[in-house]
C-alpha cells in the first residue's frame, strides 16, 4: 500500500479519535479544576488535619504513574465500589483526579504569592473569611494560574495517549489499530504526532489569549 494512500484512508478514522481525545482533556481539566481549587484553598486555609489529608491525596496521585492509576481504578477500585463506567468515562475520571492533584499545587502557589494582608483587609471590611477567599483571593489567584494551567493542559493531552491501554478509542488507540494492520507504522505515528501538536498549539494559543484578556495593566505576573 502506498504511504500517502494509507494515511489518506486512515485519516478520517484517526480524526474520529481526536474528538474522544478532546473530550478526555476537557473533561479531565474541568474535573481537575473543580476538585483542585477547593483542595488548594484547603491546603492554605483549612485546619492542619484537613490540609494533611489533601497533601496525602496530592502525594498519591503525583507519585503513581498515570498508566498504573488507569489499571488500578478501572480494573480494581471502580469494581470494588460498584461503579460501572465505560473506558472513556474511566479515563476521564482518572485523568481528572490526577490533574486535580497538579492543579491544586498551581492554585496553591498562586494563592501563596498574594500579599498575606488581603485576608485581613477583607475582615476589616466586615467580610467573612469564606467571602474574602471567594471574592478577593481566588479571582487574583486564578488569573495568576493561567500560565501554569496552560502547561497542565499540554501535559494532560500527552497523558491521554496512555488511555489506549484500556481500549479507549482516542487518537493513539486508533492509530495503533490501523498501523498494526497496514504495517505503515512510521507515517501513521507521525500523522498522529502532528494531530497532537495541532491540538496542543490550538489549546495553548486560546489560553494565552485568555491570559492577555484578563491581565490587569500594571499587575505583575512575571513571577508565576
């Protein structure tokens, strides 16, 4: 089979996996954000026992390889708790929980970079600590976290390729399926790499636009 004809014939099939990959990344980033922000706040402001439990969660998910986590949860923990999910759902959940550990540290660093007196200033204005965190601390911290969040997006996109080990029909799984039948491994894997590069470039570009849009003139973010 001609190399170019193999790529052209396989491209629509591989591009279908692109939708699954984007779904995985967006879903995992969203789940990681929803879990990571409260965890970051807890590590900074919660009582010591809660902060230590959060640190244990972060230590576990940052210390265990993603591939092992996928197997551990899909073939073990999800079954033990009676949770029946598809390979796509399992991949999204595991990537999201893993991303939460990393995102929590991005947000925690952003919170700690803010002047410590802002919480006291909120109290002086009659605001409760929770109100000060939501209305004063987090808007600034989230703005400062965008560069780190952009980096997490790139890492998560690359980690999503490991989900093919569960049979998740994303880009890598579909490319491997076609390559194993056409024996055109090199051109097909190069094609998959270019697709990953395009998705990475598009996502990072959007996040950079968002960073420029929310940047406050004169507000220094160079240290983040």
